[in-house]
């Protein structure tokens, strides 16, 4: 218990002293996860909307595959990316292995099926009467699509938040393709694992507390988004 208490005391001292190493790791973590989430959203949301609104060939197969990939093990993603990006791999000439770009790619692959599948489910779940009303009012296909996406916005936001929660806590894939290089590819999750193995609990505890705070904030935001969506849905029903 003394070791744990000492670890917590040192952790709070590190956070209070604005330790540059600590906050550099946090900033890199947020940059990598934020960029990966942006890429996954830019790709996943339009494709999810397309399959929700159009009956395309192999639609059911694609949806099944994406639903399966929502639980894709990070170490599997890391393994395949490592093979692709290693010097002997087909993309080795790019020199991306052990760089933040490789970490962003790994996290984007993990986030993409979550954004895709949950956005698709949110859009499919919109009341069909809204689509019929848009058509009756003379909306173009593009306007109809935007209307449905707008109605599903809370579900889409929830999808993005859920994807962020997945990538921000990821360690296996980023460790394999990032290498955990100090001041270059070292992020919160990989630092926690490394410092714990070394028996140095102060930095690991500080980052663990911050990571838990971020996760808590994401979950609170998700809850508020879902609650607000439910309230608006009830008001719409009364109207």
C-alpha cells in the first residue's frame, strides 16, 4: 500500500509541476488519436450513409464484415501493418514504420468500422416518414441525404465518441508499429505499460489518472449526447 500511495503522490506532483515529458506524451497521444479519428470519420461516415440509403451490390456482406471488424484485435492490425511497412514489406519504401504516421494509420483502421457501422445504424434508424416527407416537399437526393444525416446526428456523434474511446485506450497496435520511441512515438498507453514493467509507478500512475479522466469525459459526453437525442425525439413525437 505504501508503494501505491507513494506512486499517487509522485503522480500528482508531476501533474502539478507541469512536467514537460508528461505533457509532451499527452499532447502526442491526443494528436495521434485525434487525427486517426478524423480520418476514420471522413471515410466511415459517407460510406455508412451510402450503404444506409442505397441498395448496393454486396451490401449485406460489407455490413457483416464491418460489424465483425468492430471487434478487430489491435495486435492483428499491428501485425499486418508491421508486415506491410517493414523494410522487406510492399510499403517499406515509404519509411513509415516506427513513426507517428504508422500509429495514426493503425488507430484509423481500428476506428473506421466503429464509425461506419454505428453511423449506418443511426441513419437506418431514422423514421421513414421523414424521408417520405422530404421527397413530398421536392427535396433533391442530396437534400434528402443531408436531412436524414441531420436527423441521425446524435447517433453519429455517439459513433465518433465511441471510436475515440477505442483508439485513445489502444496499446497493442501502436506499440508494434510505433516502437515507443521517447519524444517521438511514445504515447500514454505505451508509456504506462513500459513504466509499469520498469517498476516506476509515478509517471505510469499520472498517465493512468489522466487517461481515466479522458475516458470518463468521453463517456459522460456520450451519455449527454444520447440523453439529448432521446429528449428531442420525445418532443418531436409530441409535435
